[in-house]
């Protein structure tokens, strides 16, 4: 893989993308292609088949969406789709079609997500009006093919996105059937976070002399992480990221920190948020004039600002002595970028701290970085409100200690003495500490940030299978997992992929977070991470699976005690 994310190898314009796309990317605040985009876009524009190993967070969606849009000669004109993207879940179908829509708006590209659970009537109408791109879950795509409502005659490209996940969910046969219904001459693109033998099998059968892209090879060769940098990661849902960042900064109290974001937009937004929380934050991105950037840097060096919120491009070559902390507000798009970012601290023998916020769906990217850097990045618990209070108390104590050592307390003697007529000396001290603590701005608006756990992926492989008819397993759920009872089983036509699809579609979990599934005649049991059990129960009670509303609850043993 090229070193683009770290070395500044090229721009989107260098990739030869058309002006409408370049304008959109610039408006979105994308400063440069991610490594996977740099590698994948040229061959895809040429029409080559491609096998890409890329997890969520690498920018893989744009890596296939941009070339597809680039190749559309007359979007908005034809009847049937020219591009069909198959994805494992409805959540991803929506996400990918939104991405296509965002990038292809100026070109007038018509994009349609089709997935189970959504009313089919609207999909039929949209298909009749004509579409350029269809993003579909395999089941529903096959449904439309069977009805003759998805015309694949003019199809030029099929993209299998998150192919390993689709196989895990039992879609192998559906995928084969869909591919069989597409023109032989099509371009076939396969993206997968992992490349197990089954994926290779599909690639061998359906891809024609594909370009292969695997991640992290260049970085693995030129490994150079700084051992002095203390690294940790925190799993946090997207909605809680600003609060999580604020809390980590409160606990860590960096002299100065640089916070990396993906886009200019994100930089600007986060700068505003952090200033609103009382930090002195400055934005730094490629859209700024050199003069503005210089001003920002001198404010940081002078200590007038303590947070620098930046994109990779803007922070390239930056060397600020004051920096003690690097925060990755998202997992970077490639291991190379991670190595490069954390190199901003821990220079010249100084110690540094690198913190990474990880959304559950980015968890695999973190694993990829660990593999490439051959360092473990421990996933830590986010500080709680109690941790924060303890830390603030500690800061107050340190401030008092410093004050005691300064020996300029004489003017306050009379105050204490007059109070001791009436109060105990200890009480006077307590009141003084309370005032000092409150005056330090230790407000307590804080709410707990929900804890998220993601079980290691590999142990779970191959666990997903139905128990023999009617038989109920008494095996305890795997560690950190909770078993949920669903009132729908085989008699309702439920298959493992229906449960995985519903859970992944309705909650923040991805298919990989879900553990063993057992399907009995009249009910099913599904293991989910304990921390997410309530969320899943709430979400699934409000939705339907195969048109029926399940009763969902924690599984209990026959005496009504919760199984552990
Ligand atoms: P993906 O790996 O496709 O899920 O993309 C991860 C995130 O990165 C998405 O939020 C994209 O909008 C964003 N993204 C994709 N390409 C770029 C880029 N070149 N620069 C900045 N952000 C990007």
C-alpha cells in the first residue's frame, strides 16, 4: 500500500476524477485520498476487477463509489442500474446509498437502497422510474430479481461490500444466484475486512484477473512507532464522542494536545464544541491560508491555545515542543497514518500519550493497526463521573499544597483566627477547600457515558448454528455476553441471518458483535454483548422480523433466575 496518508503522495485531482466529483469532495472537506482510495480508484476507473482487503474506516466506500460515478456516461438517463452494490445489512445499505448520493448529486446520479423490512411498493416505483445505482441486501435483491422488477441487463459493475460479513450471515447462495443473473462481461469488485479461504473461493470463481489490494504492508516493512508513546483506545458510540473527549482531556490535563479529525467539516465542528466546553481550541486544516495557520501555531506555542484540532494534511511536518497528547478522534484510515500521527509526541526523548476514540464499527481498524505496529493498544474503560470527581479533587489538593509551600499566607491569618472563635480549625479548613474547589470551575454537568464492549472477533467464528430441533442448550453464554430470547423460531421462517440482520439493522451492533444463535421451533436464542443487551431489547421490541413483532427479553433459567 502506498504511503499517501502519511507522505502526501497525491490529491483527488491527481487521480483524474471529473470536476463535478472534485467539487463535491472539496465541499465535504476531504483533503486527500486515503491509501485505499489512492490504490483502488485508478484500476476501478479503468474497469478492472478488484479484490480489496479493507475494514470500515479506511474510506472504502468512496474507494468504489467514486470510480463508479466517474464511469457513468449519462447518469439519470438509463432504465436499469449500471452499478449494483451488495451489502450485508440494511444499515449499511442506507449508509452506502447515502454516500453514493452525496458524491453523485452534482452528476444527477439516481441511487436506490433496497433492503428487507422496507415497504416494497416504494422500491418498485423507484425501480420503474429508473435508477443508476442499487445498493441492496442479498435477500431483497434476489426477491426483486425473481419478480422481474430489477433489470440487470445494462449492469456494468457489481460490488460485494463487506463480503466476509455477508458470508458469515449465510448469504453465500444468494450471492451466487445474484451473480448468475448479471451479465458475464460485468466488472466485479469485492471488498472484505478479512480474506479467509471462502472469500478467495468467490474471488477465484467470479473475479477476472483482479487487482489485489491488502492493507498495511508498506507500514509493516518500515515500522517505526515510538516506544515512549503511551497508547490506549476507548470504545465509544458516535453520539457520545464529544463528551468522551472532554472527559479524557479533563482527566489527562495535557499541556497541549493535537486532536486529529477526518475532514475539514469535522475539524470546524469539534473546534466549536470544545470551545463551548471551556477549552481553548484552534482549528487547523488545508482550507486555511498560510497566514492563518501561522497564527494558530504561534497561539499554541505561546500557550494561549491548548488544543489543536487538525486534519492529517494540515498537521504534516508539524513539530510543537509543547505537545504532550495526540488524540485520534476517529481511528485513522490506515495504520501508516496512525504511526505518523502519534509521532507528533514522544519526540526527542520526551514522553507522550496517544488516545484513540473507536466507534464499535471501527474496531477492526484498530486491530489492523495493532497488527502492523506489532503493539497492543489496550482498550480502556472511559473515565466515569466518579473518576472525574476524584481527579478534580486531586487537582484541588495539589493546588492547595502548592499554595502552602509558597509561604505568602500571612494576610489571611486574621480571617482564620476570627473564625476559630466560633468554629473548629478543621471545619474552617474544610470550608476553605470547598470554596477553592468550586472556584476551580469543577462543574458537574457530567452524565455517565454508556460503556460498550466488543468481543474478540475470531473466537466467535463458526459458532452461529441452529441447535437440533426443539432442543434448548444449557451452555452458559460466552464471557461478556448475554443471551436474549426471541419469541420467533423456525415455525416463523426465522433463519440466523434474519436475526443478525434485524439486530445489526436496528441497534448499534454489527453482525460481528453478535455471538452464537440457536433457532428452535418456536423461539430463538441470540448472544449479544452484555452492555448492549438493553439497547437490543428496546430496539427489537419496536421492530419486526419477517413481518412479525417478536417478544424479546433476557433469557432466564427454568427457576426464573438469570443464567450467568
Ligand atoms: P468508510 O471506511 O467508507 O466507512 O469511510 C469512513 C469515513 O471516512 C466516512 O465517514 C467517510 O465520509 C470518510 N472519508 C472517506 N474518504 C475520506 C477522505 N479521503 N478524507 C476524509 N474523510 C474521508
